[in-house]
């Protein structure tokens, strides 16, 4: 291959580009990024950056000198607008048409929004910097959505002295992902810190005064943060012929079409370890999948299935939350160490007859190490949690 294009200049795209060079690819390597910034890390945006503990330069993934060493054709501040599989060409928003022999799609996701104007979202560095300027003692912040992003932002805003209202349509935040009992534990932490958590409420629109609920009630706020999930950035692929359904649909090698691969938040691939298609919006997965896609693109005769045990973490108040595996769609949860009431525990997750996930709160990393290995080995549920207390 003489020309490889990587579309998306965040964690997955950068990992792919660096892996290509590390694996010996010496052809033209174009890295396209919609934002004007050099590649940067996103998890700190809702934590250290929002809390003003880190300045923007600290989230940079590489220095300009590092990137220069990879001899990249770096196109920042331009978005991909179309893909022609037959011509093997990517069209950019500045009108340029970039040919390729191999393509890696790493365009990530964009935040879902609500009707109305003036609400914040939290996806980019600029989003985080804009919101943090508006937070401080006595400021009233409404956060719509009590998922991990909304919960992290609420915790930071509380620490900055803001009056925080957290609105969630589900009766128990995160129950669909971590189970009701664990979700209740995480929700109680907000209540204990004085956050006004309201569950079972729907928000229909953002208003000049705050937000309007489904029953017509208005909740007043100085600032509103909408954290109601995200959508894969696949609009530019609409006429490409690629299969797109909640992400770029790929096989177990992360391949979407001949010599076209996808990685990171935008990729929906078949994970043979769990026997299902999944799309993972976690930092660790983005980097690992970017590397895997790059290797498979270069080594078409010796490809390896991408079959990781997904991992994510979250920091909220004094809680460190870590999870391994695929927790969604689980059939059972068991506490296997610690105590829910003390917010210091390890919970295991069953899907079918297999151990498929483990989540720890307030525990050291070594507490989940064995569980991760068991998930990777496909250990039977009964064998994994013999004697555990089911919740």
C-alpha cells in the first residue's frame, strides 16, 4: 500500500497511525481531524479539565515534535464529508479529495442534543473549557442524564460549589448497564453529597430559564449540561455503501469492506470472546482497537480477531469505579467481595452460563485482576462465583 488514510485524530486514530509506522509502513500516511487541536485525551475533560486542575496542554496525547517524527500528512480542522469505495477516495470539507489504498475510520461520536438553545454538551476540549468558565460557588447547574459522563460532571460541579440538579429518565441511574442494586449505590453517592437527584423524569426541551420536563414543570438553572448519550459519526458515510447501523459495522477483524477498517467509538464489530456485536465508547478500547485495525490492514494474510475484555473507569466524588467485560444485557449480578452499603465492593455479572463482567467500587486494581482473567478465559458462572451472595 502506498497511501493510507486515517480519518479521526483522537485516541483511536492516533493509535492506528502510530502503529502503522511502528509496524514498518513507510508510504504516505494522512491523518484527518475535524478539530483544530492536535490529538488529545478525552476522559480528563469531565474530570480534571472541568475542575480546572489541568490546563489544555496537559491532555495532549503527543507533542508536535512527536507527530513530526511520524512523517504524517496531518489535516486538522477539516472533516471528512464523503467516501467513494470504488474510487478509493475520501472527500474533505475543504474540498480536497484524498486517495487511499487502505482506510481506517475513527471518527468517534457526537453528543445527542435536546430541543432548545443554550445547553452545553461535553465531548470536546472546547466544550469542557466553556462549561468550566460558567461553574463556581452558587451557580445553578442542571445536568440532564445520570450516566457516567453526567455523573462525573455533576460530581465536579458540586466540588466547585455549584448547586447541582441531576435529572434522569430511568428510575435507577445506570441500571441498564450495571444493574439496579449497583445503580442505586452509585446514585446514593450524589444524594449524600447534596446533589438534587431526580429520577423517572423526562426533559422535553432546554429553555431560557433552564429545562422543561415532560409534565410541563420548569426547572430553573444558570447553566444546563445535556449528557443523554451519543451518536456515531457516520453521516459522511451515508452514500458510501458501507453497512452502517449504530456505528460502522465490521467483522471480528474490524474490517468493514476490503482494506477499510474502523476503530474506536464509531466501530461496531463482532467480538468473538463474547459472541456478539458491540460498540464500546471507552478510552482503552479506542487505543487497542486502533492498533488492531492498523495491524490487520497491513498484514492481510495474518490477521487476528479483535477480542478484548473491555475496560472502563470513572471517578465520582471519592469513588473510583472500574469495570471489566461486557455488562450490558446481563442476567444476574452477585457481590463477590466487600459491601454495597460501604461503597466498597466487587460485583460479578452473568450472561447465560458465563461470567461476562466485573465491576469494582472503592477497591484497588488488583481486586479485579483475577476476574478479568476469568472473563477472558470464558469461565463458567458457577465456577467463578461459587459461594458469592446474589443481589
